[in-house]
């Protein structure tokens, strides 16, 4: 078929797989709150940092003290959510999408006390 051997097709497929994998491996992982983890120390984080779509934010926290909920901007601003995607493993690794992603903690008044982050990815 078109004078292309099976071995040539296999080589091309392998090269494409390698290129795809190298693109994925360029994603960086960032700990939310830097070394302090996800919690009351979030004021100012992630100011000054540059994120890209595909980068991963790692939320580390004590399961019985916090959670992470991905919410809309309105829910982020009001610290009130009627849903959202809930993470509660204590070590949540969440890839960023292009644009701004909003995360809050829904334990008690934690969100209004600053346990929240808006992260913009290019």
C-alpha cells in the first residue's frame, strides 16, 4: 500500500509516541502553598508564578482538616458552593487547564479565612 513497509510505519508510530510523551513530560508540578502545603498560608500564593496548561498543582493537607474543591469564579469569590469537583485524598494532584482555575476549602469558614487559590495557566 503506497510502497510503505510495515517497519517504516512502526518507526513513524514510535517517533510520534516519543514526541507525544516528551510534550507531556514538560509539565511541571507545583506544591500549593509551596513548602507549607494547602492551608491558611495561601495569601499571596501563587502570585508571581507562571503556570502552563498541563502543569500539575499538588495539594497536600491533613484529610481531617481540609479538602480541595474546584469551583467557578462566582463560588470562589463568595466562598459558597453548590457543587464543584471535590478532592479529599490529602495529596491531590490536579492538572491545570488553560485559563483560571479556582480552588477552595469547604471545611467550616476556611475559604473566607483564606484557604483558596485562583491559578491562571497559559
